[in-house]
C-alpha cells in the first residue's frame, strides 16, 4: 500500500486500521455508500431521461416506441447504476483482489441487464408484430409470432449464460467453436 493520502487527515484512525476480508472499514463503508449513490443517481438520471424523451416518442404515429421506452427503462436504469458504481468505487483504493471481484460481479450483472433489456425489446416487438399481422388478416402468420419470440428469448438466455461464464475466466467460446457453432 502507498498510504491513504488525504483520507489519513480526515478519517478517524479506527476506520483506517480496522479490517475485514482485506478491506478497511472505510472501504466497506464506501462500498455501501457507492451502492446507494449509484442507485439514487441512476434513478434520478433515468427519470430525467424519460421526461426528456417522452415528448419525442409521443410524436410518432405508433405506440411501439412508447412501449419500448416504458418496458426498457428498468434494465437501462440498472446498466446506468452499474456504470455509476464502477466510477464511484474507483476512489476507494480497493485492493486488486477486491477490485477484481467487484468488477467481475458488475460484468455479470451487466450481462444479465442487457439480456433483460433484450427480453423486453423482443416482447414489445413481438406484440406489435402480432397486432399488425392480425389486423392485416394474416392469422396463420400471427400464430408463429410466439414461437419466434420464444426462440429469440432462448438465444438471449444462452448467449447471456455463455457471456457470464466467460466473464469469470472460463473459455466457453473455444467450447462453442468445437461444437461447430462459431
């Protein structure tokens, strides 16, 4: 370690000396504060972004973009919270193993947040496609929409699982290539 810099002057010595799992008490406190701050800031930023974008999507002739905006807000808020958490935890001077664990967890949650976003997007597009096909009298084609929706969801889940396993350092892409898929 290279010391705590300005923190030594402002924090009580007990926060600097007391450790659990290689992290000082002030770092644990910082992680908890960072989690809360990332959640709060992502919520405020997402609400502001929704407020700004809602008038734009209302101008369109269809409600698809309105539904996409509504259905994907939560996954996008989670992705924003993860980005903010990454930035906010940088000044905590976490030891390398702790930083690697946190970054690994952030990557995994980000992968599943993207999968959640894609799930919601597939649902909105499928509902819109189903309504258009039924309105156009193409009932036989509309029957295949749920099948297509489920196929896309399975692909999203498999890709998310493979990416999550890969983010933990396992070479899944070599395995996928040996199957002849990639």
